[in-house]
């Protein structure tokens, strides 16, 4: 917590220099500078990180383990913009230092006076003079804002912003003193706990009652120093303006003068705003009050009344002025007033109130509430000033509200909606004295509102109440659908009245949530005032709550029944889920497709309801479905049925392969005479079956089929589980196929030519009129792809135009260009052909696109079915031709160990940053792209880019140097 130990600091500080020399000595000696040496670049940067005040950094060029240029580069990478001067030995060092971000350079052999002048030029004029001028400008800016008549919120925000900028502090807070608390009205900066900054003993608390600015030092907390000045309106403290710093700085006379000046600007504006608010408040009271107002002398004689008093009592003003107030009130009222007056004198209260009755000129008694205060007089006595309010309606409302509350308690005992409806109608008639009442409930099966309860007078005047729906011009239906209260002074004037000749005139229609509508109608025009509407609305709210309760209880009873019915199904499903989990574990450990399919079949048949499971793959160009793995009681079934893929009347597995959608047969016995496979299945005691295609991307890897010994074994939940299992299996097969390609010693290199004009890369090559070679593709975490390309014969401006011409191109950036090609990057939101090839188990090695088509080179395992692969690609790109096939050693094999090590050590973000930097030419010399440009490409800040890049480089070099 900040203490309030005041101090005086008026001395101007010298220019503080850190000299990076590599030793603990420095040759910079001058009376104008305060120089400290740093033996390493790390020490210098740590000093800045710790918050030490440094006006300028001077670095020798030749340092023990680096150069002055490298130090400046590191300094800027840490985000420090302190002026930096490098003492250079030659012109090459000059260029390197300035390129790294040095503010200035000085020849190493230059006289001390030259370096001193360069430092003064860099840092600026005398710090104290600069500070005072800076403060004067800040105060002038704030004074201009105040003169422009800005409101207090804006003026306060401008104040904290200007103080923060002028003093260079870490937090500025403008507090208002409210009921003993310091409340934040404006602030800037986030350091420090606000409760600690405004609590007892804080700098702000001590400054609140001080007559001048208060400075403080910290005792080891987050904020180590501060300065504050009170703000006063009249003789009372209004608040505090406080500035805080985390460095070890001093606040002296200039800072005190600045805060005193700012306080002098703010206080008149605050005072004017207070006076304006006070005037507005009185004006509002005088213009809106409808109650009677009076004043009495110490003997309770009437001195003054307003028009409302004469309206309430029936007396003229001349008949009241000078009369004793006993004319209007009973004697016991004066005894009570005397008691309340004594309490006000002895206590802290200055207002009293009482309920009584006011005598009228006609002999009536008007229920009123009067609130009065004692008014001091010049002779030392006390008169009275008060307000009289007619509470006739309030008393009547309170009586009705009490009766309504008592009546609606019976709703708690209603057991169904019919009983609730009867209670609502009865309460509306007996308690609210409504004339025509009806309760309509919504029939969900019929989609209409139907009358559930009504008053006798409603039935007498209208006859049988009709059901209403969307096609009827009924106000009841409109209120229900809109979910809003409809109140009409004359329903005959509405186009939605159900009967134009209705005997009722005014109407009130209140929806009961989703349950129905409470309707009240009267034969009088404008019969429902605001108070009546509020009471009916309260009744409707109680009715809706009762209907909700009844519905919940009915739903709970129905839910209990459903839960009992589902309990047996869930018990069986648990076993299925256990099996699925064991399958997932087996898929993770499987290294081959055969292991995957065998494990799936063997695990599935451990379920009690599954008798037999098998997987099949399409052979002979998709003409036949051949079993590849099976488990359970096969009973010779697979040798007895036709597995030719057909969309209709085929065996479930064959139908799923043809339609690429799951096939469920709940009752195999249904229609077994018309479909031979059903007869075969029945002969093997199979009564239901389910087949799910194994699809990843656009590739159909096969079909999984499960048979059961009972009908309807595959309910909706089981089907959903097996559908998800099919996707999991297909994904696992794709992974092992791709891994097999990546790890194979020998591979089949396949060259394809795709003549598809709709392909995005070809469209882009055609638009830019060039040939594009894809150098690398980085798949980003947001689902986009960063594609690095080389374009031969391309105009860089044509490449940049692709960003605005095509929706799928989010960004285009030119990396470098020479006579042979232009290197550039694109961020694409759409999938590339490489994604399709990977879905088919291939590893893409090169992609070249021009106006004649797309040439891709991929690798497959040497024993892969090339024809099947080409047909799978043709399913996505029909105009695909196989150009060549070559068997050779895998290019991935030589990089496998390295990539494995990298994947283990680098995070996904580090790998993305490193790969993007490499593809962008960041590591070329000279660099094709700077760190800032690569950071912009990744949509991150340069410090974040540097952090990830340094971490990745450190890990890579540790792999190389440490083994």
C-alpha cells in the first residue's frame, strides 16, 4: 500500500547513459552525463527490463560475444525504443548498426565532445526545461477542453489521459468522494489494486483533505510512487486526482505545479455542473408535482397552499389562509405532529410522514399521506412545510391486492389445468369484479385455443364460446401468438374482433405463456385503467406459474414412465459403448488396415445383441464387394449371398457400398420371398442387420456390416454410435495408409495431370497469366492454408490483384522476385488439391499449375493399387490422367528421423512460425522478408514472432549440437 510520506524534489536530473562496453569500466566522462557501464548486452537489457530510468544507450561495436548492431537488434526485439548510439569503426559497421535500428552512430575515434553533442541531439534539450514545457502544453490542452464546454465525463477522461501522457506514469485515477468512499470517475492504466489505492492510509485518502499536492513513496508494492491533489467545490472536498508510477522516480515542484494547475481547471467545471444539476432537479419537481403543498406557522395556522390543496378540500384559498389547520385535521393529528417534531429536533431525521384523513368542505373524509419538514424562522421558532397526497386509490388497491393474494393461494392446490382455469375465472369475477371473463387453453394437437373456464355473464351475453385459431379474426389468438398484452378501449373498432355485433366494448387479453390467454371484457368503453390492468396482469402471472407447475408435474410423471422404458435400452447401450471404447483403443495401436478391420469385427461380436460382423472392400473397379475380415457366428453366410453393389433390393452391405449411406434392416423376415439374401439370412437365424460405409473425405474404404439374432436390434441411438464408428474406422485406415507411405523404403511415384478449369490453383494461374509451382503448404490452425509458390512469367501486381478478385484468396504477399520467377504466398480458405490427395492416402511431392492444367507428383506405397487411387482422384476431378508411374526409394525415408525429432520437440505454433519464416525467405541473405513482414503474414506481432522463432531455433540447434 502507498504511504503518504511527503517529499520535495525540485532538482533537474542529468542525462542518464548506459554504456555497453564488455567491461566494468567506461571512457565516457563528462559532467553533463550520468554514465554507468554494462559488461554485457544482457546486463543492459535487464536494467531496462527492471524499470531503471535510462535516457540513452551507447554501445561499442566490438563486444566480447557479439557486435553493437546485434545488441541493437536484440534491444528492439525486446520492445525497447530507448535512443541507441553505436560507436562504429568503419562504414560497413555503420550500415549494419543503422539497419538494426540504431538511432545514430559515432566514429569510435571521435573526440568526446562529438559523442556528447550527438547524445544531447538524440535526447533533446535540458530535461527539466523539457518537462516544464511539456507540462504547460498539457495544462493548456486541458484548459481548452474545459473552455469548449465538454461534459464532465469527457473532461475527466481527457484529464487522466493528459496526466498519463505528461508524467509518463503507469496509472492515473480521478476519484469522487461519495458517502465516505472514493469512487472512480475516470482512470487510465491498469497497475495496482483500486481498493488499496483508495483505502485508509492511501495516497488518495491523505490528499483528500490536504491543502496542496501530496507525494508518496511505496513500500515494496506494485506501485512504488505517486502524487495526488485534492479537488474541492466550495469549502468541501469533492475528490482526488492521483497519478502513480512503478519506477523509482521522484515527483517534485514541476509535477506539483501541474496537478495544482489541473485542479484549478477542473474545480470550476465541477462546481458549475453541480449547480446546473441542482437547478434542473428543482425545476423538475416544480413542473411535475401534482400533490398538495402547504406551509404552517409555529401555531399550525395555514400560511400558504397550492391549487392541489384547494382541489382536494373544496375550499378556496381565501377560506384557508390564516385559518388554524384544525379546520382540515382532527386534534389527535396535532399531538402526533408534536411528537414527530420533537423526534426531528432530537434526532438526525428532518422529514416525517403520517397517514390520516383530510376533512373536505362538503363534509367528506379524504384518505391522505402527508410528509412534512420543520422550517426554521428568523425569530428562532419553527414552522412547517409539507406535501399532501391523495391515497384513496392506493388504499383501495391495497385491499384488492390482499384479497387477490389470498385467493390465488388456492392455485397451489390445483392438480390439473382445468382446476387452475376454474380458480382463475372465479378470482377474476369475485375479487377483481370483472364482468366478462374467460380462460382459453392451447390445444397442441388441434393447434387452437379452446375455452376452459368463463363467467356466467360472458356466457349470457355471447352464448357458447368458440375455439379460435390462425384463420380466425380473434383478439385472443393475436395476443397468444404475439405473446403481448392487448388492451383496447373499444374492441368494436378493431379489425380483429371475432363478432362485430359483440355486446362488449372494451377488452383486455393477457397471454399465459405458452398455455393460453386470460380474457376480460366489459360492456363499458375504456373500462380497464392502468391499476385494473396491473391487477389482472398479477392474476395472469400467478395463473401462468400454476400452469407451469401442473405441466412440469405432468411431464415428470411422463418422464418417469419413459425413463423406466429406456432403462433396459440404456443398460444394453452401455455394453455397446464399452465395446466402442475398446475398439477406439485398438485402432490407436493398429499399424495396418488388416489389424484395424480384424479388431473391429472381433470387438463388436462380444456384444450380446450382435451375432456376426464383417468388413468388405470393393474390388474389380467397384463391381464386387469382397469380405476382408469377419468375426462371430458366420454360419457360411458370406459364401451364400450375392454381394454385387446395387441401390435396391441388394444385401445390406452391397446396398451401403452402392449408395454410400448406411443401410438398416429392422426385420429381415419382412418380404423375404422377394429378396433372396433375406431367405439366406433367415436360414442363418439373422433377424436384423445394419451396414455402414467406411468413408473418409471422398474415399470409400469399404463397408462394415453387423447382424443380430433379434428384430429391431438397431435403434436410433445404436445406429448413431455405429455411424460414428464408421467414420472413426475410415479415418484410422486413412492414417495407417498415409503413414505406410511416409515410412516405406520403396514407394510408387505417381505423376498425374488434372485438366480441371474449376480447380482454384488453375483459376489463379490463368488469372495471373503465369505458371505456378507450389513450394510448400502450411495448414493453419484456423482451417486456412498458407501456400508458398513460385510464379514464372508473372507480373507481381497481377498476383496481388488475386486477393481482391477471388473470395477463396484471403491474402497475397510477394516475397521476392528475380528474372526467373516471383516468389509469393497466398492464404486460401478453400481446400487445395493436396488435401484431396492426402485423403486418398498419398503424400504430395510437387504441384505445378499453368493454363494447360495441373501436374502433381505423389508417393504411394509400392504395393498400393494405383488404379484404385487414380479412380478415387477422378471421383473429385474427372479429367485426371495417369502420366507416369515410377518405383524408387522414398524421399521421406531420409527425413523421417529428423521430422520425428522436430515434431516431438516443437509446439504446433513454433513449427508453423519456423516453416513460414523459412518459406518466406527470412533466412536468406539478404533477407527476402523481414521479421515484421513475416509476422504480418502470420497475423501476429513481431515480438510474438521473435519469441516463437527464437524458441524453435534453440530447440533445433540443441538437436544438432547436443545430439
